């Protein structure tokens, strides 16, 4: 189960709450969230069920 709560966006580290706000802003630009460890593309997920918000 993923538990990462920070990522890299536009060259800076942001938290999951900010990432979800950015995603929800409706920007038509491609969102490039990256893993802080391996630099691979990640997607923000809201909390729900038994999982907390995470990438």
C-alpha cells in the first residue's frame, strides 16, 4: 500500500493536500508529479475507505 505523502512538482517538494488542490484546480496543462525517491511519475489519491491520502 502506498504511503508517500510528498512529491516533487515544478522543482519543489509539496504535500498531498497541495497536490490534490492543484489537481482539482482544473488546469488544462499536464500535471507532472514526481516521486521524491525515484523521480517516476506519481498521481495524488484522496483518502477513502481505509487508506489515507497518498501518492
